[in-house]
């Protein structure tokens, strides 16, 4: 069975008086980082995602706001995560169908294991269910 999505707790430095720093680096991530991008200003009525990736692994972080992520593996396992803590990340392995909604103030950081490649996307749900 392939690896399951899971929450990663990043080391947090600081305190409520001075503020905090959370750190992601190759030795506390499940893969070697190749790319980092972020999404923001997504309207609350928009659902994003609606795809899976053949190879890409990701860690998503809600550095601000709240992100609701629904996941499905093609063996039928489903899970749902709400990210709202800036020191938490959600590890999404390869071959996981995701749909994502954002609070108005959400900024989503994505730490990615590969460079951008359109051919890595599976955007058709039936194809996803049939792909090993
Ligand atoms: P997509 O990954 O589908 O976004 P989301 O899962 O948030 O809905 O990407 C949206 C569009 O942006 C899509 O046409 C591909 C493009 N894109 C790039 O050109 N480069 C990138 O690094 C990313 C992540 C997306």
C-alpha cells in the first residue's frame, strides 16, 4: 500500500512575547525539496485542486488563514484535514486526488519534490481511479 497523507509538525522557535519561527528543511521533510510556491487571494467560494500527481509529493502549509483539504487515494481511502497552524504541514504523497478550499486570508505554501511538469498532473478522475 502506498504511503498515507499525514501532518508534519515543524520545529518551532520562539515564544508568545517575541513571536515564532517554524523551520522546514530537507532533514525534517519526507523528500528532497525541488520547488516552493505559494497561493493566495483564493476566493472562499472557489474549490481548487481537482487533480492528482503521478510523481509529485508535496507538503502544504497554511502560513496564514485556514485551508480545508479533502483527499482520496485510488484504493478508496479518503481523509480530510484542516490546516490552520503555521507550524503544521500536510504531507501529500504521489497519486492522491485533492480538493482544497481556502479562508479569505489564507496563504498556502507548497513545498514540492519536483519541478513543475504539466504531464505529471492527472486531471481526469476516472483516469486517476484506473492509474496504478
Ligand atoms: P494547479 O496546480 O492546478 O493549482 P491548484 O491545485 O491550486 O488548483 O495550478 C493552477 C495552474 O497554474 C495550472 O494551469 C498550472 C499552473 N502552474 C504553473 O504554471 N506552475 C506551477 O508551478 C504551478 C504549481 C501551477
